[in-house]
C-alpha cells in the first residue's frame, strides 16, 4: 500500500518538476504589454486523472470452520488499498508520454494486483504486471473424510507471486526489438502424507518453495503484407520441498496390523529439483494477395531436470508386502531427465468468393522424455538380532507423446442476416508412458489416439436488436489415451441476445456436453448441462435506478466402472450434482443534497447444490455511497457469507464482513 501511495505522490511530482524549474529564472521585462498579457482562457489540461479507493475491513468473527472460510473466502481485517487507477500525461513528453498505473487488493488480501504501462511515441512501450495470490486449502474432507478428527491430510497455506515485464523498442516502426521477463514463484507451508506402502498414511507438516523464471528476447518485423517474429528464450526452474516431524503420529489407520500398532515417531524428508531449458520460436503471418492469408509458428525447446531426494524415518513401521516391521529407514534417490520438444502449426484463410471463407489449420506437438532414476533404501528391523535390509531400484524411463490435429472450416454468409459454419477436425497421435503398479504388460504401456469430429454452427440476426448463435460438435473416437478422455461425444452451445429496449438487455446461454466410452468393463457415461439467463435494466442511463440479475441451472452426471482394491472386483463409481446459482444487484439513487447524489446498492449471490455433496452458499450484500463533494465520496459496505454442507457439517461457516472507506477521483 505504501508503494502505491508513494507512486501517487512521486510520479506526478516527476512529471511537473521540469516545468517548475524552467520557470525559476526571472523573465526579462517585456517590451510590449500586450505580448505578456495572460490568456483569458484558463488551461484545462488534465495531466493527472484517476481514482483512489481506500478502506478498512472488519468482521464479527467466523462462526463454524475457520479453515473452510479461509479456503473459500479468506478476506482479512485491517486497512486496505482497494483500488488505484491513475493516468499521467506529461505535456513536455520527457521520460514518457503517458503513464498508466492500476492496483487492487493491497493490504494482505487473498488476491493482489499491480499493473504499469508507460510509453513514449516511437521510442518504447513498457509493461509491468504483478499478481500475488493466497492459496489456502485445509478442508478435512478433501483427501480422506475418514481421517481422524482434526487432521487435514492435504493442506496448503502459501502465496503464489507472478511478475511479468516487457519492453518494446521503436514501436510503430517496421523493425521492433523486444525483451521480456516472467517469474512465477510459490512459498509457504502445508500438510502432506508420508506413505511407505498402502498400510497407513501419516500426515506431516511440509515447507514448500518453488520458482520458475523465463527470459526471452527477439525482434518483430511489421510490414503491410507480412509479419515475422523471431524469439530466443530460456527458462530456469527449482523446487525445494521438505517435511520435518517428531513425536508420536498414529496415522489415519489406528487398526492394529498383525497385532502391532503402527506409529511414525520422527521424519526428515527433502527433495530438490533443478531444471533449465532454452527455446527458439518463430512465427509469421502474411497476406500476399487480398483473397488469402497465411500463418505459421514453430517452437523448439529442450528442458533438462535433475532430482535429489532424502528420506529418514523412525517409529514402528511396516512393509506389508514383505511382512517386515522396522524401526528406522533411510532412503536416497537421484534422477535426471531431458525432453526435446517440438511444436508447430500452420494455416491459411481463403476467400474465393465475397461471401465465402475457408479456414484450414494444422498443428503438431511432439516430445520425448529420456530419464534415469536410482532409489536406495536401508531398513532397521524392529526385531532384535535381525539383519539390516537393503533395497535398491533403478529405472530407465522413456516417454513419447505425439499429438496432431488438422481442421478445415467453411463460413458462408447465406444472407446479410444469416451466416452458416461447417467444418471437420481430425485428431491423431500415439504415446508410450510408464505403466502403473498394477500393470500386467510390463513397465511401459502404449496408446493411440484417433478421433473424427464434425463441426457446425450459425449466426442469425433477424433484426438489429436480436442475435442468435449456435454451435455443434460431434465426435467419434477409435482409440483414446485415458479412460475419462473425450471419446464419443456431442457438444452444443447456443446464445441469444436481445436488446428489448434502449434500457433493457436480455441474454440466454445454453451448453451441453455428452460423452460416452462403451468399452467393456468401463461403460463411462458423462453429461454436463448449463443453462443461464441474465437481465440488465438501466432506465434513463441508470441515472436513478439500475438492475442486473442472472440465474444459472447446472447439472453433472457421471458413471464409470473400475476395479476395487484389494481383490480387483468390479465396481461402479457414480457422481451427481445439481446446482442453482443466482446473482442480482439493484442500484438506486437516493434523494440528493447540495447537488450531490448518494446511491444505495443491494443484492448478492447464492448457490444451492444437491447430489453427492449437497452444499449451500449465501452472500447478501449492501453498499451505501455518500458523496462529500464533487470528487470525494464516503462508502460503507456489509456482506454476509454463509456456507453449509449436509454431509460434512463441520465444514460450514458464517460471518459478517464490514468495509468503510473513501473514494477519490480526479
């Protein structure tokens, strides 16, 4: 927050300082009075425009589950910089012509942003973007609803930071060099499970650290009939996670195994991953003649990665597959991998007739992993006079993935009001990957992908105020990679937009996805449906009142067959979810005073779901804005959050949130 306040003060001063210094020397006495007479028209140049919104948030405390509140809402108390948006125009055009700065959510909120744009005509364009996201998730039902009370087997409390900066040199010219940098990093704490085999899982605290940096630079060639971009870049990656625990930990399976109770007494676990990559990218677009446009892109990269892993554990533990109880274990693992990766696409748009367009596109994505890993373990048996047991596993892993797609579309303006679309897509590929632990065919498994897709659509605009869009996609697959992949499916989408009057706008949306995989023993059946209706009413330009509302009805249905452990018996997994979602807002102008108009906003949103995991969410809202003068207003806001679940009552919560603040505009 202090950073933005400093910018608000310092940057305008920077824009004005040279003008003040140039006026410092005393001007010589004018020879003629009329030459020095000030202009009767005052200057109206607005070198600074924008808004600043600051406030203070408080709550009545969270009733129910604080973990659920933080996982879903996580709004903190205290002073906040809610919104900052200002533009500076330097009339002297020295360091910049125009500077735009935006920021939201400063003050330890779960989502913080900052953005800066600066440009000087013909010299540079500079862009900087920053995001800070709080990721907190500690729902006990997420990983194992049967875990002992109070133990969250999968929990995260971390921050994710993303930086992005780019500089274009000589914008608007034919040749534009550029540089860019991106950074994505995460840090924080969490809870994960330590698992030696399937006999028990032990929740342990973890420390999470990771970061990825991307450096790139290149040059763009911009001409009337073609565009070319050549880029070279590099990426570095690191991930350092660790777990440290001491004291008795019974895990989530208190049932004795062969008369013994399992327990983790101490643990040190750490792994470090280092990776880097360089890549080359080129793209072009061209319009050699008026009836055809061409495009293409090529990307080649070769990432490399190294892994080191250390594991020290003690307690009363077991290797169930060997019936070996042990009191201590040490593990050490190393690995390395590289992945040549090629991606390319090409296409054209052909316009043989005035009303007809034909769009052809092709893409391929190919990568090949070559990896080697070695993992060694030493066990100290719990039984007296038993020898140490050592185990070592070496694995050379290869992964090959090839994906290709070709698509052709025809777009025809049948009339001035009706446009028809039709197309065909063919998807094919093959892959070889490491097999699962239950594989009966060896260490690797291969698969193919073959899919034929038909495409259709239309746009109909019978009158100026009404438009109707529809799209359909139907596919049949001979083979797929994953059991839950799209196989034989139909996608449908429709949208109707109607401007009933100058102040009343209505929109309806409909989407449907049906997917089936009739393979024996699987019989996967999935359906997702979503229907939404929204209304916006702004009579007289919303001068006195405005209304927005949206209602959404969604359903999800899924059935799939699987093999249940430990005896691999056939079973069916079913999932159902039916949901109602509604959002509405009413904004009303209250009686004015001193030429100022206060406004009251009321509304909120709700979610009611039924099915496998029934839940309810209510968020009513009220906001009052009181202008103090032309460019200054005081606001106060109340919002209530209430969440309840039928099956996991301990995850429900409720709280009142209050916000009071000041909004300044210029």
